[in-house]
């Protein structure tokens, strides 16, 4: 799957942010496929809906993307697939078209995300962890 990602998005940095206790052979396979691997320590407390795991793992990938000079980040899960050639261009166009109107908060731009209806059924206003896209900002 990583090979396809590199072929579909050749200029993208493919970063896999995972846990430091993953088997070494799996990590090597990911690296050989062309991805940069970030190893994170698991949090001691999972948090509601495993949110602390998501925060630690995502932040590790975001920091690496910033280090590599990325302007935008597309955060997804390894069990998800993006196969449309210009999908990331579409996400960037959404941010540029519907620009954030600054106020007193610290936000600088919008975030594009996807969600499933079942999440909102049981957890109103929940944004699933399937996909996020946005401009990078200092962590």
C-alpha cells in the first residue's frame, strides 16, 4: 500500500507514526516501502475512546512532517486508502476557498476532515480519526 501511496503522491512525505514496541521486521518493511517511520512511547493512560493514543501518535507524525518541511499534513490511518490523484489538491482548494475568519482564538486556518454517520449517532459532534487535512503550524 505504501508503494501505491508514493506512486499516487510522489512529492509527499509518507510518514508512519507508530509505537516503539512494534516488531522490528515490520518497521523494516515499512522503511523499505519508502516511508519515514516515527516510533512513539505509548501513553500510560488511554483516555476516552483511546484519545491519548491518537494524540501521541498523531503529534509524532506532525512533528516529523514539520521537520521535513511540509506545508500541509494529511493524517490518516494505515487501514485507510486515498486513491484519487488530485484528492489532496482538492483538500488544499477547500481550505483556500473557505478561508478561516480570524477572531480572538489561536486558530490560523481550517481543517478538512471526514466522518461517518455512526460516530455522530452515539457521540454527537464527534470527528472520527479517519482523515484530517490542514496547514502545518509549529507544535
